[in-house]
C-alpha cells in the first residue's frame, strides 16, 4: 500500500486549505483533520474512517478565544475548565453557534471543542487560524493511533498528509464533559481525571452509565484490536492465564506482574504508574495484533485518575464485536 510522506506544518496547512485530510498529532492520540468549515472535507473524514455520518466530531482550536466563537454561549463552568486544562486533553460540549454545520454536530445542537497541547498541533492550528475537525485517525471501531506510522498503517492512501509529532504522551483520548445542559456530565473519561475537573468546578460531575448499562446495540465493540481482549484483576491473572492457555490459543499477557511461563503465552510488560500504563496501552495492543496473537489478557489498573479512562477503553475493547460469530 502506498504510504503518504510525512509533511511539514506549512504543507499540512495548505492541505487543510484545499480541503484535504491531515494526520495531526495531539498529546492524546492522532487525529484525522479537516477544515471544519468545509463540509466536503469533513465528509471525506467519514468516508476515510468508514464512520457512520451521524457521529459528531470534535473541533480543535489554537486557543479558547477562537474556540468560543463556535459556541452559542459560554457558561462560567466552561471558562473555568478551559483556564485550568487547555491546552490539554479535555473536550467541552457546548451549545453550538448557529453557523456550525450539521456534519460536525451529527445534527445535534451541541458542538465538541478542544484545544490540544501538542506543539505541532498548536503550530498547525495557529497557522490555520480557525476550527479543525478531527476524530481519532483510525478506521471506525478500531484502536486510536498514537504515532505517525500508526496513522499510515490505519489509513494508507486515504490520508493526504501526515504530520509526524512522535509518540503521543497521554496515549488515550480526551475527557469529554457536556456543559450544554443542566449538570456538568462526563460523556467519556479520558486524559484529564474527572476528580481534577470536580476539584476545579467544586461540584460533582454526573457520570453517564457504564457501557454495560446502555441499550443493546449501543454496546458495540470500540477501540478494539483484532485480538480478543480479556480483562482481569491482577490477583486473578495467574488463574485466568492458566484457564486460557488450556484452549490452545496464542495469548499476550499485558501486566506489570510477571506470569508463570505457559505454552503459547507471551508476557508484554506494562508500567505500573497508571499514566504510563495508559500511554503504553494502544501501542502494545497494536504490537499484539502485528504479532498475530489470538487474545490479549490485560491486568487492569485501579479506576483512579486516568485509570477510569483505561478501564472504559478496555471494557469497550472486550465488548462483543459486530462480526463475532456465535460461539459453539
Ligand atoms: O483526544 C481526542 O479527543 C481525540 C483527538 C484527535 O483530539 N479525538 C477523538 O475523537 O477521540 P473521536 O471522534 O474519535 O471521539 C470523539 C467523541 C465521539 O464519541 C463523539 O461522539 C463525541 O466525542 N462527541 C463529539 N462531539 C460531540 C457532541 N457535540 N456531543 C456529544 N458527543 C460528542
Ligand atoms: Mg475515536
């Protein structure tokens, strides 16, 4: 498959201006970027990802002043969170300004706004000067890319330019907070711990129900590698590893703790601090796929801080897949 050459910021800005798609590094994951005011360009994002067209996309900005132009009104809570966490891994959902297109919002009356912290994203957004729509630069339902090479591997010729910003430092997507209604609500845990958001707002943030509590049909595998994902508490790791090993599959064990060697099993050591675990998770799962393992057995970190986002992604990765054949 032909691989696009990695670009300069100037080339990437020119590409956005002509309605092309750019692989954009951010501190969380790489985005698939397009001029957010160019409807045709945004439609190209959906085609490249194979993503349903009613999903809203996040719009990225160089600073909060530019971002606020896209909102109908900016509540005090939004200003406080932006002051505390932008640039950084936080997305704020606000009522959209009238001119924000349906292709961005998925037809809703809200828009997701984010000011990323990566220096190359900052340079790109500063030169571009307006909103850049960017979902994660993966095919729909798959793992988000955390390096320029990952973007090329995911999208091949479907992306026109890729800015190489090195490996992502956070490694997991932004926290999404909905401030468009009454109570601040967590739509997706991510790089900013929800506890830190509550500390700034000085009030609790409502949690949306976990994926298992949602209506069937919404419980769809997402953020998923090709290998099946099984999660386990560290205390149950050895037992679960033995049970899986009896099935004769090739198993990758992702854990800080070492596991006794078993046939067909390979240990992928994970760092213990949860921030580093989060940063290594997607690259490690990609490696597991490249090496053709059947199952990734992952010892889960605790739900504190960014751990909540890690548990959320692992729950989605281990959910039933749309293409799962019934097991006999
Ligand atoms: O870290 C990130 O957020 C990365 C980088 C590239 O910025 N982007 C990202 O985008 O993860 P995406 O499209 O893969 O996930 C964005 C999520 C989707 O689940 C989408 O439904 C939600 O944000 N979202 C976007 N706009 C929304 C809105 N107006 N209301 C509710 N949810 C929204
Ligand atoms: Mg995504």
